[in-house]
C-alpha cells in the first residue's frame, strides 16, 4: 500500500497479548473459540469505524512468550478492522541475570517479511543450559525442557513449563544476531524499563550515571543491554527525558556514550484481559509518526525525539484551516489525480525541469496570486502558470484566498542585495515585531502622536507667518504716522506758539490748559464707554460657559450612559450658577457705564464753559486742535509700538515652539524604540530584534538644496552642505533658518513660499530603523548566505497565524554550512507548528529535516517515462522503499512507480546515500 501523505501520527500498539497466550491468559470466554470471538468483537468495538483518531489503531504487535503462533493465527484469521494496516510479531522472553525479583524482560519485533525463517534463524539457535543439557527455544525443545524438569507432564503442560524456565543468557542472544546481520536488520529489540522485570531494576538511572559505586559487573551488564537494544518500553517522563538526552545532568553525548545511542521510548497496554485491550494505564497512548510498515517503525530509531510520542491526544495538532490538503491541476500536460501534502514537512524533489517549481508556484498562485506576483517580480523569476488549479484545505474549503508565506527561487538573495534605505527586510522585521500587540499599539500611538503634532506644528507655522504679516503691517503704519521724536518736537513747537499767543486777559493760561486737558479726557472717556458697551453686549450674548466635549476613546454602553448623565448634570449645575453670575457681571458693567457717562457729562460742562472764550481766539483754537491731533498721533504710535513688541514676543515664542520639533519628533520615535528594545522576547531567540532612530541626513540636505538658491552666501553661512551631520541638526540651526527666511535673507527657489520652506525644514526627519542580529552579527555585516538564512527565518516568523510556508530551493541562497547547521534545525522546529512545503535538490534538507512526505516530480522523457502525462508526481514517506510496479512494468506504470521513495532520493539527490547513513547514525556512537 502507498501512503501518499507520508509519515503521519498514528496509534501503534506494540505489546498486546491474545487468547491462548502462554502466560496469564485472562481473556473472557468459556472456550478457546469463545475467547477469540470476544477478543475480535472487543477490538472492533474499540476501533469502530476508524474515524476517532484516539481509537484508530494502525499497527498492533501480537505478543507471546517464545512463540509466534498466535501472531500467525491473527494474520490468518483476517478478522481485524480495516484500519489496522500492519500486524507485527512480538516475541517476549526473559534473560539472565536476575534483576530485583525476576529476569530481565526483552522483546523482539520481527519484520513480517522474514517470519517464515524466524523458527530456524532465531528460536532454534537460542541456547539455554539446564542440568548440563543444551536446549533451544523451538516448541519441541521447550517440551523436552519441561519434561526434563517435571517428567510426568503432558506435552502442552511441559511446553508451558519449558517457557517458564527458559531464561537464556544475554551473551547467547547477542551471539545469534552477531552471526546473522540480516536477521538483526529485520528485528527491533525493545527492553522493559520497569523496576521489577526491566534493566533499571539493576540500579537507578541517577546512580548509574552519577558516580555509580555499586557492582561494576552489574553496571557493565546494564550498559551492554542498553547498547544492544533499539528502544525502551516505558512511559515514565523521567525515562523518556533520560533516554533522549534531555535531562540536565544527563546530556545527549553522555547518554550516547553509556547507552550506544539515544533510545526511543514506546508504551503498551500489555493486555492479558479484554478490559485492557488498547487501553494502557492513564491513557498513555503510543503515537508513531511513520508509514504503518516495519521500515516505518525503524524510523523511531533514527529520529527517537521526533517520531514517537506518549500522549493522551494526537501530537503536533494543527488547525485544519491552516493545512493545505491537496492541489489538483486540470491541464493536458499534468496528472489528473490530486497531489496531497503532509501537514508537517513536504519536500518536492526531482531532476532539472521536472515540474518541481511549477507545482509550488501554481499552488501558491492559486492561494495568493498578489503575493506570488510581487515576490517573483523581486526575484526576477518566471514560472509557467496553469489556468485551472483547485486547492483544497484540510477543513474542506476549496479555492479560498488564505494567508501563506511564499519564498520563490533566489528571492532571499535579491532581498539581501537591496540598496534602498528602507528595504523589504525592514518591512518584514517591522511586521514581525508588530506581532506583539503592545508593540503594535505603541507604533500606532507613535503615528497618531506624530500626526497630531504635525497638525499643531503646521498651525504654529501658519500663525508665525500671519504674525509676521502683522508685524510688517505695523511697521508700515509707523512709517505713515512718523517717528516719535518728530511728533514730540511738533507738539513742543505748537505748544510754544500757543503760549506766546495766549495774551487775552479774558482767557487765562490755566483755563486754556484746562480746556486742552478736558478735550483729551473726553476722548479717553468715550473710548472707555465704547469698551464697556462692547463688554456688556458680549456678556449678554453668552448663554452658557460649559459645553460637552467628545472624547477620543470609546466606552462600554453602560459606562457611556453614566458619563452622559454626569456631564448633563454638571452642565445644568454650571448654567444655573452662570445665570446668577451673569446678572452680577452685567450689573457691575452697568454701574461702570453710568459712572463714565456722568464723568463725560462733567467734562462736557467744563468744555462748554471754556469753549466760547477759546473760540474767540481763532489762532489759539487752531493751535489747540493741532496739538490735540499730534497727541492722538503720539498715543496711536505708543499703542502700535506696544502691539509691535507683543507681536515680536509672540514671533519669538512661535519660533521657539517650532524649533522644539526636533526633540518632539525624536521623542515620539524613541518612545516606540524603547518599547521594542525593552522586550526580552525579542532577544531570547537565535534572532535578536532592536530599533534605532537615525536622522535622515541625506534627505534633509537634499531638501535644503531644493528649497534655496544654492549660490546664496547666506545659505553657505547657515549650513555647511558638504560636512553636515546629525550633530548640527539643532534648534539654533532651525532658528537661524526661520529668521533668515522671514527676513528674506535666504532666496527661495521658484515654487516655494516662506510657509512651505519652514514646514519642510521642520518636518519629521527621523525614521525607525530595524535591526536583526544573529550570532552577534547584525544583518548589514552578514555574509550573503547568513543574511539569506536570517531573511528566511524572518519570513517564516512573520506569519504568527501559523499559516503554511512554501519555499523554492532555499539552499540556492545559502552556503552548505548554513544549510546543515542552521536551516535544517530551524525547519525541524518550525514544522511542528507550521505546514512547510519545500522544493529542494539537497538530500540533507530532506533527510536531515526528517521530511514527513517526499513528492518526486518527473517530466516525460525517453529514459524517464511517465505513465500517461507529461508531468507526473509520486509521493510517500522517507521510509517508503517499495515500488508500485513489478520488474518489467516500468514502461507501463512509469519511472516514478518503478522504485520506492528511498531509492528516488538516492538517485535524484546528490549525496542521498550518504545522507541516509548520517541520519541513521547521528544519535549513535
């Protein structure tokens, strides 16, 4: 059978007994046949239709003591559910020496392909000496042993007695397999690690490794056992951690030294009764990620950490909407059958131009065409588009646009070669740090703060320009009025003339002065009356002094209602107080008005009493009027000068506020940078992220050159273009620029105004610059290969949604060391959380990453024929080593089906055989 999705998590039961087992047969039934019937019924009831993954048993190992008879019966009966894909023989026995109170329990799982030779190659060759006589483990020899011990027994009883007493020495077992290498290749040997009948009963693990001072022979024996066996029957967490080299005081290299290799731990129900069938204690189920084949089982020896788990639930769960189930092409050149994908790691391999990249490209293009177009444009790659493509997701949905990460060929190198100040790399890093909600919120706050401040800054700049216009207008008014000295001289001259002419005996000098003073005071009172009348009108028009404001944040409906009530009550209370206060203010103004009007009446009486005398002297009257006019001018000039001083102070305040823009913008950026740089999680992984806030010097200098006449001496006095640096970007520089722009000392280029020039110069000239560091190297100093690896990690880390990752030949962008030391471990980690589909021609990527599925691509050729179509694909697990066609059928079924996936890997990928050997031995001495 061909398992197209390759290695998947399945429940395996590697230790289950049957009715008729040689020891402790506690299965229900009144007869042997009845027991078997109930046994099969309970198996069918437990597995059901196979849809419950927790009860869908894919492989069982029929276990018995020194016998495979019950295994053969189960195979012959063919009465297991169809979901059970493989039945293995498990031969159990005890070997010397004695542990605490029983011999050591050891199991031999044989490849069903050699089952017919097990009797001759195994049972007949095991030697056990009793009473100076050699016995083997064949049925006849075990009967002979039983009768030797107790002559009166019949054959069946003697057989059981022989099994009970047959406890060979460990060296005899070793000898059999040392002399039959093929038998060893087709046998998986497991030892129990329980304290009563297992190896650890000899001594405790910690005693064994932590300066064990006990019996040196016992230690040597235990060490020999562990080096001999392939794995351990144990679900104890401490045992699993120990044999995988994950204990702090027992690292992997020490375990490998003492035990020969890291060891997989499997668990079993060890059922001797119906209630225990497939139900181990505490539901500690054994899950193995492999084809349900003997070769699939052997994968746990090469990947003991990754291929077997003891768990109550299916390991490495992925949401179905994040998993691509298959893709189907409707095109005359491509096979009709859907191409399926494993939910972990799928590697697509094949020779040149065999359709590898076409498959990946069209899969990605059917899901997210905009991303494919954008990235392939950057990588300058072109791949054939297939018009009719259907993508099915594991949740059953078809042809939906969903999130993926697609990395086309050479894309990583093209990105790392980019020379822009803000590159795609910056965008990728930014999106990664934004996966932290706090960082994303702080970034949004930074943008909002900058936007809000720019509005306020533009208002200030506009206020500055309008204020300068008022200053210029006042200066013109002052010119029209004249200088203070001239006016005062004119007043003095007119007054002197008036004094000389004031000789009328009927008009004294005091009366003349009183008349002039009265005229002046009338003007003053008139202005005061007008001011009070204006105040009165304004106060009368004020209906309320409190208004409801709109908040920038949102509240829940209940709290918003409470706030509305509170603000309404506050407004009503405030308005009540205002009505009372308003009347008091109006009364106060009215009193002031009455007082000023009475004063005006008094002044008019004085004016009337002197008016006739003054007007009799026409010249004196004219001089008085002229003096009054000059005094008005002087008063106006004084008021204008005060206003000018106020406007100049206001201008300086505007300029000071505008010049603070440097620190303001820098502060907004730094707040965000501090948030990112203060996150420990951005420094804990192999990639470290940080943020800097550089000044955009080149852009600023370019803007200066675009705003002003570059030949201007004033510009050269203001800024040194050639040697300008961030240190010179200061408030005094901006102040100098602004003053010279307002005073028109800097000549603006056509199309620019004072307002736009100041706004451009005082804009946000800082930027957020993201840095990523790996192994103490920042990305700007990394080698191209290392930089490409970092980019790949960034792209994969980018999608926090756990979406699928599609990568086309990442090794083309990396050096060999990076592939082996960095890429492969990275992929192995990520595939547990994300579906990864990779096109590769590197055997180490396939085998080092322990790909769950391998898709072999082929294009029709004279030496590499396909079954029917120009482009065809075959998929399966690494452990798949069987052809789908027999010898001589290659032409009919195609080259893909003529051999197993293993053989295709070796034929297609350079270094394939060597990579298989490395994989087998990486956890061994």
